[in-house]
């Protein structure tokens, strides 16, 4: 941490800062310039943070030079993590496809969507039973009935399921059905929810907040990790910008940037980013090419009747091309697609 | 609602749309142009929304021309609402000052901050007992102990209290102490929380999400209103933009824009917008001048020891100027400052 | 300037940096921490910038702690400047109203608009003869014929004129008519144009780029100042954000922030910020209240026939209220409205 | 175009609008709803635009339903264009690599950079002789001496050159050396410059403005096209957002979106987008995968001594990996890399 003193700071202002730092068990190195003095701090940054040095007399600025997250930081764990979802790996040298309907509507629609996704190489089924909707007048999901449908489709297809939880009171219920819990973009800073999923004993898919910085996203992951759960997969799903030609702006650079800062796997949601069917395949290719650890896509057997986000769902006719992309692109990038056969055998207990 | 057909749409595409609209109880007016056909819909917009016309063959775009919120819309209640917080009005021809510490730390600090705010004209005490913090390592608030401190200070000063609730499981607890519940910027689309505060029987202060559009903000208010609670005060607190010279960018235009769309009162938080003490008074003046129904400010007796947001808190030496602003500016704008004596007497039951 | 070394930096990496700094005539203070070393630099920042230290081995980050602009910085001239436009002051304890049509269309329209603005207290006439338009198919202005109309209206009304120049080849022509040259938002980083107006011998009104940071805006002013022209007035006109309820988002905080960084006057354009007539008066009040040195507004005698930006122009019926605002609000803020009678007499030569 | 009338609009307001439209040679279709009336217009949109219907009594909104650009629109030319730069094609089934130093510094540095780029497959040399810099104290480029260096390196390597022009008065000079003129991000709405390069008889590389919408970008291209020059290549180079982890946010979706709206080729600049060397190769892969028609990269033999943007330049050690990407990725996407041998033979005159 570096303290920049104001030009008008007095010697006693400077002494006051160095005294505080020393009292907190740190060391302070003073560099006196012609116009300004700067003070370099060495020691425990969390301890220094509690001193609120920014508010002290004569202090002009406080510059942080280390990341505020620890458990999820790559500084503390250089090798990249692999998260297992009921035996399906996400991360490492493999690339994982997750697919399914935006919202669970009926058993048949969900099963058809799962089969579609599976045909293109998907190893995990996505599907929403509890939907966070901007309007209270929009379809809010089937609730527990939706979870039951997902469980049935899992039994039929063998695909583990990831589904969103939007209410901290529902975490246990959703965890009793799901193989992976999703925290959505609107809840990325719902800290009570983050802590609850951190304690639920299931891997977590953490979507980036729609205007969250990468650092805030990693801090949200740190909330989950702090509760003892490091099975976290990050999902870039587009950020809010001035550009309205797409629903959100896919921040494709966030994938390599986040991968350089954290050991957690990072996947991409090309469906919610672009918000248009025509963009899903190009953005899927871009996500794989940039190095994402997986892709999560909306598929629907009959999107013209979908109760949620129909315009962005891939249709049956898209599955062949999606499958081609998933089969060919990872290889030339030195990776391979996770198939059901790749499932990690659970260790005997 | 207006449907714009693509240039290549066929007659049967057009007929399919008009048939759907008619079947849903609406009327469809077709305007055939040289290149495109447009279809104007008359009837129940919510009904039309469920048709997902955007996904139909030949449809290029669907343009909504009425607001998606109803209960909070000014179209449905042209006169502006007054919300009472334990007898203190917000809205109407009055201007209300709310002030207090960002976080409740000790009884003495809270009482001193309340007295400071009161001296400048504040009629409502703000103070956080549950704090949503970006970092899990930052001070998270005193919890119920903080609520008890607030209640004591209310008893001493006579100021009703507004405090934030961050966890849907705490709504009843917080409502048992508070006169007004605050929903913070990070929870503006935590729909479970919105519904819970809608049922808690207390007025709600709804901060704008840090990247929420004005429409999304009003939709969030609609979630609360739908549960039978129309005692909602909106609070503009700065939005996230590319500009980093301020913590957030105060969207001052949002005040008159929101006031034209909703009958709910709209206040401004100049402390969190700018994030710097020096900006609080200029932004307070701007907020009153633009027509805000009130202002909510952070004050602290000794901000250099504050556990949260010290750099933006007003200090004792600022109270005289704040008081001057609150006493002089509303008058020339045709409004007046709410004083404790203005408190609305509760009707005898 | 502070150099943050990477955890893996070697001693020789650190020595290489300090050697470079010393060779450049500066001093380097090394603070060795447990994980990282930081190096504080004292000396000529411009000299250090040319070393491109960020690209050196072992360097993790370079933090600048002084402003990159000099001539326009308040550090170098603490008292605020007053810029005179043909004798009309902008800045200091006065507040100046500038008004007129967005585009000059006819002599009568321009004269009527000038008289309207004057009736509300305007001391300077604005009007565009060269218009930068997003579409090549939109009205591009009358060109020199428009300048002649402005000159005639100046002769009739006594109001000095400010008008935009959009092409570096037109600077001399426009300067031969105008009392003040305007650089528009789209040209804020047209450096050739900035340098040319810096040499034209007329005061300059520099609008903020629609996505420029405050620092970039001041750097643009520095380009003008470097050519020997310090008669620069900055104009905040709204920035581009995700919010589309207004044409742009007026960054009201930019006024006090810029005033703290530069000695140049700062005014506000409430017409282009909001883009709607209904917002102009509220935003004018906010601008004055926050401490702006003036306001520039679009007015039009018959906006329904305007060739440019009709929806945001104030109409004759608005002048009384605008005049009221201009007469009453500055007084309670300790300022006063500049009237024609305030014109500074040119010193005898 | 669709006119939405306000709920309080009168019959005579509606008649006034339809009369205007009819007088302008159009047709108006009126759809009267319970709360609102909408009017569909059929005819010449440019003609309607000049009516400024938005400002008419009773009009609440005007919705445009066709694109405001024509010459560059894909509606008018469905097949995608190929632009030739001194015989090197950009667009079509090929993918083109452009590379070179950010700024031309010396003959040796420029030649080495060209050879580096060529070794990785580059067919066109980029290099700046006139540099637009945020600070007037930064290196501004070598000017004509830089153009001469570029011409020499072209003679040696056979690579055609693209270089930026920043001043309308320099267009003829730059065009006398360059094979392609670049308009930079800060000048995307410098309309005088756009018109001048439109008349210069050379292909144009048009970078997207750092906060330009895709529509504004295409309108800027329309300015060039209007002057008779349709040899335009669009370049996405990152947009300005709230996220500061990267210099800009690469809007990867803009590539397929723009390609669906215009027939012009679209390339990507991964160097200026990310602003960091480590991001250039991942973003290059993403750009190719999403379907870009080419990539333009900064390379430098010794970036630690670069006078401009050293931290983002690829170094000699990166060329092998860049070459691998360029050779392998286009093939599996159904495209191929343009090599010098692909150069189109100029037709005999």
C-alpha cells in the first residue's frame, strides 16, 4: 500500500501516518519529494485498511497494490482448479458444454432441450425453475415443480443439472435437487445468498454482475469461498454498456484477465450476452478461442412458444453446427471437449 | 405496441400475427408500406407480451409504447404521493432532510451524528446496522445491536429511523425496529427482498441500482407495490459510468425524469454519489434545485475513525452550511423544509 | 510517480529501474516489502514518462500521482480565471447566460432567438453556422452565410457571439466573425483543431467529449493553452452512459470536480444534456446551484420548424421562468448574473 | 416510421400530422387505441425526418424502423465487399493480417517490425507517422519523415502500408505515400476529415469511435461513401466502459452485428482493445473465431524502448505463436489467410 501525501501536508501529518502504521505492526518507508511525500507500507494490508488512512489529515490518496481477495487468487494457488459437477469436470485441459432451456416449462420441453444439447456435446443440463424477472408481471418459473422436472430429466439423460437459486430461503431446497447452484447476475452482490450457497455443499456457478468489475466479481467469489466452498465456476455473461445493438456487451477479454487473477474456471454465456440467436454460434466460437473453460447455452425445441428469452435460444437446426464447433475448435487450441465418458469416477468411500 | 415486419415477411406471416392478437382479445391495424408492413396493436399489453411476438416468423421488431409498470405509474395517479415515515412527510410541497452515520458504530457516535444532522434540519435519522460490503473482510455492521442503538437514539431525539435490510430473513427483525426500510443499490433486483419489504408494513426507501435504468428502478418499485405497499420513496444515488473522478456519477436528470413517470417521491443521496466530502454540499444544492423531494446525507462526528465511508461523511463543521442550504434554497423554489413540528399527527383510531 | 515491482522481480530489475531514474536526473526511494518492492520517484514526471518504465522487466505497475496538465492546472494558478468575450466576463463571482438557436436558419429566426435569450438575461449569443451532424443527410448549417447573420444580429443586439468551428481550415474564417470559438464534443480530441483555435486569438468554448474523462478534457484544454491561449471556458454537456431516458447523462459533479482541478471557468449546457425541453429549466437550476460559472441554452422562436434539435429548444413562453431563475438563484449562492451593463470596458491602448 | 401520439393528443393534432405527411408525399395509416393513437408512415424517411414530427403538438414519440445509412447498408448490397489495398484483398473468404509498429521511430525499427509481422503472415504494414496523443507533451510522431520511412520499408518488403491521417490538411500528403488511409478512433466523427479521405482516392480503414454505437460507426462510413469512396474497412478496437482492467472493452459481438448490417469488411485491433501484450494473442484468436475479416496488431522489435504503447506490442518471441494462429484457425472456420502470393494482379490499363 502506498500513501500519497498532499503538497500541503505537514511533517506532523507524515509522522502521524507512520506512527499509525508502526502501531499496527507494519513498516513505513518515507520518500520526501520536492512537492509531495509518499509513504510505502509493508505489512498486513487488511490491518492497514482498518486504519482508514485515506481520512487522515494531509493524506491525498491511498493506492492499493495487492488484490483484496485471497482464497480465489492465483497468487495463492498458481495451478488452475478443476471443479467437478457430479463427476463432470469444468476447468483444466478440457472444455465443457452446458446447455438447456432458459426456463423449465414442461417435462417434454425440458427433455427435448436436454437431448438437443446432449447431441451437440453438452455434459451438463441447465434450466431455470426460479426465474428473476425484471417485471413482476412476467413468468417467474415453476418453482419446486420445475426442480422435479429437472431431476426426472437427469435420471433419463444422465446429465447433472445446474439451476439458479434466487432466494436465500430456497438454498436448501434447490441444493437438494441440483448438482450445481447458479447465482445470477442480479444477485452477484446479494451477500446473504453468496454466503448461503457457500455453505450448501454444492458447486456454484457465479455469473458476473451486469455492471460488476472483474475485481468485484472475484470478491463475490471470495464471499462463497470464505464459507469453505472453493468449487466455484465463474461465468462471463455480458456487461452493461452504452451500446444497445446487443442485449449486453460480451466482455470477451474478461476471460483471460480473470484467468490470470484467479485459479477458478471461467466459462461464457453467449446466449444472454448477445440476446439474439444469430450471435450465439459466433460468440461460442469466440469464447472457446479466447480460452474459456466452457460455454453455457440456451436451447429450446420450439422457441416461438418459450416463456422466457425465446429470441436467444438455439433451435434443433442449430445443433449440428454447435456440435461441429465443439468437436473441432478445442482440438486446435490444445484442449478437448468433455464427454459423458469423461466423467470422473467418484472415489470409493 | 407496434409490430415491425421484416421486408421479406410474407402475407401469411402478417396474418399469423393479426390472428394471434385477435385471439388474445386485441385489435390489429395493418399498415402496408412499400418495403415493410407495420402492425399497430390495441388492447392489453401484458396479454400481448405473453405472445412473444418478437419470435414469430417475419417479425423484425416489437416496439412497446406504454410503460410496463402500472401501480407506481403517474399515468394511473397523476398527483404526486406523500409518504409518511412515522409522521414525517416525504414528498408534496415539502423537502425532507435525512441524515446520520453510514454505519452505526457506538451509541455515542450515533447520537452525536443524529444531533449534528438535526441541527442542520434533518427530520429522519439514517444509519446502517446491516452493511452490504464488497469485501467479506470489511466491517459488516453491528446487526441487531445496531438496531437497538438506533432505537435508543430515536427515543432521545424524536427522529424516526431508516435503516437497510440486506437479507430477506431479517426483514421482520429490522421492521420491528425501523420506521422505514432501505433497500440498497446492490439489492435493487433482489426480487425476494423486494417482495418481503412489500409485505412488512413499513415505508420503503428504494435506492437505484448502480447500473439500473430508470425503467428498471420503477419496475423494482412495482414489485414492492404489488404486495400492497405504495409507501415507497425512490433514491437516486449515482450510477456507474466510465468516469472515475467520482465514486459514481450522480444522474441528476433522473430526478425530473422519474418524477414525470411516477407519482412516488424522489430523493437524492449526494454522499454515495460523489464519494467525497467536498462534493456533498454542491450536490445537495443541485439536488434541491432540480426538484428532489429530499436529500439523504452521511454525517459523522469523527470521520477519521469511521468504520465505513469516512471520506464522504460531513463533519460537525459542515452543519452550519448544510443548515443554511436547507433553510434558504427550498423557499426560492416554492417549497419548504420539513421540520419536526411538521410531523403529521396520526389519525385517532 | 510510484513504481510497483512484481513479486518475482529480481534485485537487478530493481537496480535497473533506479539507474534509469537517476540517469534521468531524478531520485528513487526503494521500499522493500515481504512480497513486493515499491520505488518512489522524485523529479520531473514528464522526463520519467519518456522512460516508459511500465515496460521494463519486473515492473508490475506505474502509478502517477501528479496531474499530467500544467498550464490549466489549479496547482499552478490557484485563483480562478475570468475569461472575457468581447467584454462580457465568464467566471469569477458572476454567472453568465449564453443563449440562442442551435442552428442559424434565417436572419429573422436568429434575431428573434437572440431577443428571447436577452429577455431572460443572456449576455452572449450562441448559434451554429457549421453543424457537425451524425448523418451526412442532415442539415449541415448555412456556413459563412450563417456567420454573416450572426454578425448582423450582434450589431443589432449588442451581444457578442460564440459559434462552432468544425474544420481546421475554417478557423480563420470563423474567427473573423466570432467573438468566441466553440469546439464541439465530437472534436474534443481533434488535436489539429485544438492547436488551430489556440492560435486564433479568440476565447474558446471547449465542450467535453461525450465519453471523455475530466482528465482528458483538461488535457484537451492544455493543447489549446500550449499555443498561448488561456482564454478557455469548459462546458459540461452530458456524457454517454447506459441510460437512454435522456439524450446524454449530465455529469453535474463534473462542475465542482473540474473547478477543483483547473482555474478555468466551467459552464453547463442543459439543452444537449437532457435533450428534452422539459428538462432544461430543472437542469439550469441544478447547474447554477452546483456552482457553474454559466449556462448555455438553446432557444428557438418556433421550434416545431427548427432544422436542428427542435425538441430541446426553449420557447418564448419559457423565457419568463428562465429569467426568474437567472435573477433569483445566483443571489442566494453569493453570485450575480452578468448583464450587458457588466461588460468590461476595454482598456485604452 | 411510426408516430406515437400522447394520450392527451386531440383529433386535430392527429389530423395535423397526417396532413403534413400527405403533403410530403407520404401515406399515413392511423390506428386509434383506447389510450393512444399510433400513425404508421409509408414513404421517404428522409423527407419525413425533415418534418421534425417529434416537435409537433400531441406527438409523444417517433420511432424509426429503417437504417439511416444507405450506401454502406447490406440492404442495398447483400453480398459482402472485398476491399483491395494495393492488390491485397480484405474481406471475402480470406482473412488478412495487418501488422507493424504503433509509431514509426527509425528505419531500422520499422523494417524489423515489418519483417516480424511478415514472418507471422502479415500482408499489410501498419505504422503511425502522425500520432493523435491525449497529452500535448507526448511524442506526436515523425510526420513526413515517418511516411518516407514507411515507403522505404514498403519498397524493401513489398508490403503495402496503412497509416493514420489526423489533420484534414495532411490528407493529400499522406495519400501520396500510403496505400490505405486510417481514420482513428478520436476522429471517427471528424466529419471534415471523413469527407476529405472520401475524396482522396485511397481505401480507408475506419476505426470505431471509442464510445460510438455501431449505427454511428456506419454513419461515419456513410460520410466517406457519399464522396464516392466505398473502399472502406471497418475496425473494431474496443469501446469505453466502466471496466478498467483492460484499456478498452473489445466489443467482439460488434463484428457479426456490423457484418449483418453492412457489406463492408470488418477487422479487429486486439492490441488497442486490451492494451496488454498478454491479451493480444487470445483476442486475436477470438476475433478470427467470431468471423472477423482480419486483424491488425502492434509489433515492435524492442518494445521496452518504444515511444508509444510499448506495453501492448507483440515481441519477436510472439511471432511464432501468432503465425500458428493465423495458419491454423482460419482453415477450420472455412477461410484462409491472405499471403503476399494472393495479391490481386492489377488490371492492365
